[in-house]
């Protein structure tokens, strides 16, 4: 029994050692110095920040994921955020003030530069890279928190390794800040608020992750603080967490509900219309209002009011509530125009198909009438050395008024006419080589040719 207990203790110590963050930890004074240097926004850091803002704005503007990732990698925004979490962990309130002041400065610079860029840029279309940073949810909190943990662990190691660039990409501080600038430049306040909220989530939870790791590593406090000050820190952190988590949890739930609703709508359309053979030419769903609406248009099918009411009642069967089904009939100008466009597209595609068919037929005909003259002639010269010229082609032969058949005709010239045996051999060789049942060989000797030239 004692042996088993000792074995368990050994296993427990091994397990604890596996997750021991003190292994490979850098000198704490050196780590603090690195963090202080990364907090400051002057000189090189300020130039890098300005360039990263422009690069990220261009990437968002042209919808280039690679450019946006590049901006994430060169952005120095992580410095003051990690500094804020670190200073809270060691109760260095002077460092905290400096970190927050530099974070506010970098945020304002980011907003000003990105707003100016998007205001000047002639391209103001909403791209997918911009849209993806306007609706934060609970998953963004998880990314920021665990990304922040990896980031601060890497900062405290002797060997920094590759995690820091990965954290910069995962937490993505620069793109939402520049998206907020886009919202300001275009007066799209929903985009601005959504992007700023995502940026705030990243800042808060990277800072929180830093605070927790510094506490876990038991960095010594700069000064001893009383219980009251410690409570104030905890209350502030708790308030920030709630402010970030509650709305993001709501957004995540809304996203889940919307995805389920879209799935149910697709199932409803498939089972009630597609599987019954109705051709849908128009489909639009409006799910962003209180009175949600599904619009459908059909190629030829018309439904009466009773049928439409019946379909609307069936929506509940698919858990589709507060939604109205609108079927656009042929009589509406909107559907008539739509059908006209679709029919024109069908006609155009039909023309293209007919043209492709004709081209394919012509290519087949050319292939059937094409012979490798040079290769045949070279082989014929070996077998029948007297041949000097060679020509082969398919010809249409008219027998009666409406009777035509195709025949392969070979014309050869030789120094002297092939005798009957050689001519038969030549025909049989060509039939076997070309896999033809019938072939006609015409020959003329050199004397006949010279006589024709003189005439």
C-alpha cells in the first residue's frame, strides 16, 4: 500500500513538472525591462505603428488576407496591453498609467490614420475582411484570452521562440482598429461600434491573461498594497470582464439562432418545393428585422392564396417563427424582369453550347480527314523505293442524284508504274495501316508527268 502511494506521488510530481512554467523562465528583471521598452511609443515604435496602420487599411480595402496578416505581424500594439496586465500583476500603478496612456495614444493614432486613408480612398465597398470584424462574439474572447496566455508565457521565457508572431495573428489587434476607422470615414456607426468592441475585447482579455500568468508565476509586487487596493483591482477586472462577456455572449447566441434559422429555411425550401419538382429562380431571405421575410420566385408554377397560406402555416413545423413567406407570381413586374434575365442567360448559354457543338463536329471531321502524310510516305519509300511522290485524301463520290459515299484516294508518282503485284501489295499495306476496308490507288509515272508539263 505504501509502494502504491509512493508511485502515485512520483506520477503527480512528474505531471506537475510537465506544466511547470518556472522551467526555462527568463530573468525577471530582464523581462520587466523588455516589457517597459515595448510600452513606449516613440521613435521606431511610432513609425512601425503608423506603417502597420496603413498596411492593414490597404489590406482591408483590397480584401487581401495576406496583407492584413502582414500588418498584424508588424504591429507593436501588443506592447502596452501586455504592459498593463503585467503592471496590474505586480501592483506597479505608475507603469499601469504609462501603459494605458500609450495604449490610448496608439488607439487614437490608429483611428486617425485609418480614417484618413479610407476617407481619401476611392474604393469604399464593404469587403469580407471588413465585415468579419464588425460582429464580435464569445469566441473572440476565447481567442484573445488564450492567445494572451501564450503571448505572456513567451515573453517570460529565455527562448522566446515562435509563439509571439502567432499570437499577433490570432488576436488581430490592428484589423478591428482600422475597421473602426473605416466606420468613421463612411459614417457607418454600426461598423465602428462593432469593430471598436472587438478591439476592446482583445485588449481586455490579453491584459487579463497577462495578469493571471504573472500572478501564477508569483512575480514580486513593486510595493505592498493593502486589502482595499487589492479589492479595487479585483472589482475593476471583474467589471471589465462582465462588460465584455455579456454582450459577446448575446452576440454568440444570436449568431447560433441565425445559423439554425437559415438551416431550417433551407430544409423548408428543399422539402416543400425542390423535392416536389418546383424550379426556384429567385430566393431572398431578410432575417435582420423583427418581421422576417422569405421571398421565392418560380419559373412557371403559380400558387393561389390558399396554397400560399398553407405554406406559411407549415413554417412553424420547421421551427421558423415570426417569418412570412412571400411568393412572387408571374404577374409582378419584378419577377417578370427576373425571368426575362434568366431566360436571356439561358439563351446565351444555349448559343454558346450550339457553337461548341459545331466546333466539336468540325474538329471531328478534320480529324477524320487528316492523315499523317509524311509518316506514311516515309514508310512507303522503304517498302516501295520507286515511289517519288505521294498524296492521300478523303473524297465524296457521287454515284446517283442522291447517293454519296466517302472514299480514300491515294495518288502516287513513281519512276515507273508499279506492276500489278506491287500495286496490290501497296493497297493491302495501306488498308492494314489505315484500318480501311476500301481504298483507291491512282498512279502516274515520271514520263506521264513530264508529258503533262510539256503540254
